[in-house]
C-alpha cells in the first residue's frame, strides 16, 4: 500500500488515555429516517474501539442529508435528518450506550448555539464510564456548520472546547465545514484509521497501474466537468453513463435529449473535441429511452442504437445504457486487460433502469487482473442491490476496494489527495 504523507498526524500516535476525543465521522447513511446502507458506519468501528481501548472518551458527530435552504438560510430539522437511527444501530452493534445530548433546536434556525452546559453532565458521565460515548445532533442542524461566517468560527471554537483531541475519519465529507475543517485548526488533530485507508487507496487512482479504465456517471455534467477532464488525462479508457453520457452524445452527434441542459451540452463539446484526437472514450452503443422520468411503462420503453442518431433528431429521456452494449468484444477486452478500474457510476435511473449498471458491474467482476476501486454512495448501494453475487465475492477479494465517498474521490482527482481542505487542515495541525 502506498505510504501516507509523513506530515499527516495519525490517531495511533496520540496518547488518548484519559482524553476526550472529538471524532468527525461520515455516517450520512440515513434516508427518510431509515439507514439505507450501514457500510460507512461499520467502517468506523475500528476507530471507536481504538479510542476506548486506549482509555479515551469519544464524542462523535456527522452530517445527515441536506438541511440548509440556500435562499433563506433556514435549517430544516426533524426525524428525516436526525442521527437517532445511527445511534440506535451503534448501540446494538457495539453494546455500549451512545447518548445524544438534548440541545435547544429552533424549527427554522436549527441549533443556534452549542450549549456546553447541557453537555457537561454527559461528559462527566462519559469520563466516569457510565456511558460509552456522546453523539452530537446532525452537524448541519448547527447554524455555523455551513455558513462560512462568524457563526462558523464560533461553532468551531465551541466544538473544540469539548475535547482534548480532534480526529477526522470522514473521508466522504470533503467540504470545508466547521466540523470537518475549522475545528482542526484549533486543537491537536489527527487522521482516523478509515481516513488513512482511503487516502492510501486514493493513490491507486491518482497513480494507477496501467491500463487504467474509469467508469464515470452522474446526473449533472457541470458538477463533474473538472474531475472528468482530469481523469480523462489519466485514463487509457473511459466509459460514461447517466446524464453525463447523454450530454456527451448530444454534443457529439447534434441530437437533443430530454432532461439534458443546453449548458451541459456546450460543456461536453470540450470533451468531444479532446476525444476526437485521443480516442479514449468507449461508447456503450445502445441507450434506453423512456417518455417519463417518473412513471415506468415497459410498453413505452425502447432501446436505440447510437448508429441511428442523426443531427437535429429529438429524443425523450435516456434513462439507461442498453446491457447489450457490453457484448462488444472491445469493451470486454479492455476490462480483461485492465490493471486498474475505477468505478463511480450508476449507469441508469434505478430501480427501474438498472440493467445497464448490473451488466457493467458483472463485466468488471470478470476482470481478474485489475485492482477494482468503487466510489462510495450510490455506486456501492447499487452494486449490492443489482449484483449481490459480485458484491459478496468482493467482500473477501483483496482486488476490490470500496471508497466511502465517491464525490471525495472525484474532488481529489482534481485537487490531489492532500488538496482536500479537511485533509490539508490536518497537515497543518
């Protein structure tokens, strides 16, 4: 495994005995009050056990969902984005009571102030080992978490005042917020075990063994344009899916596709021009068209061959790539010869349009000589749902690695692993 930057402070080098440890995790796995996949929670068990074994006292925190209205600044709280499901899961799995402090929550302004007075009795119980840990409410319920103003600095100072050390184990939470970035500049800080593992494996994407194949999909082209251009320069072969692929096809062939912004098509023209010279993009030759994004009517769904495209033609929604695309012997050969495969892709709009994703995951599973690196979030969830056999095999196969944050990987491809702001903050700790 590649070595970590020697400047990165590590949790295993801290003397935690008798110390309160504030831990930022990425337990953003709750959807409408239910845990959709516990992989990210399970991935932090090693750190939680380590803190306890070394005599430390953990205070955990994570964000859940999107709570802030960008126009009004209001913060939406409630059961849909609460941490209670995560804490209930931890208490079942760890057999150690985690307690959520009872803080004052405004229905539109969230938690205006981290009341240390409300936390002091719990911290005393924690130090007396009457409870196993404290788990703060959703960090995005706090007024300063995302605001990037004086409230952010106030929240960071309040968080820092709770603990002796700060440990960041939230690789997937790459945005520089109070709980991921600002607090690390105030008290001694270090990278957790998962963060270390993710950074080490990220080097396999940034400095891959070749041939290097990437599979990238997304619902919006403009959010991926930076990392997409960077990864194009790194790969030997690139396969696109989702709206990214639709925008690329519209830019290349002159067709119009429902749901694809003209601005995205204009952006994609740069990639089309680039690929005309270098020819790295492998195009799945079939797309699946549907008249509706919301209603699945099999009678109205049809598969279209790219060879039939003509400039000026208008199409309804392309919601998947046709699985027959991967019968192409050239694509099969590319996967068989690959030494590194990075997958941050759900090829279609699941669950109705999952056939393309299932087929490409199966093809990747047949690649025996490659290191297969899956981006987190939806990619991992759909791998498990659509191809459970591949997923179960991957759990015991060292050639696979599952990142907990696909967005973090794409951002790091653009900025470099240690260019991620929360990681950079640790380097300066």
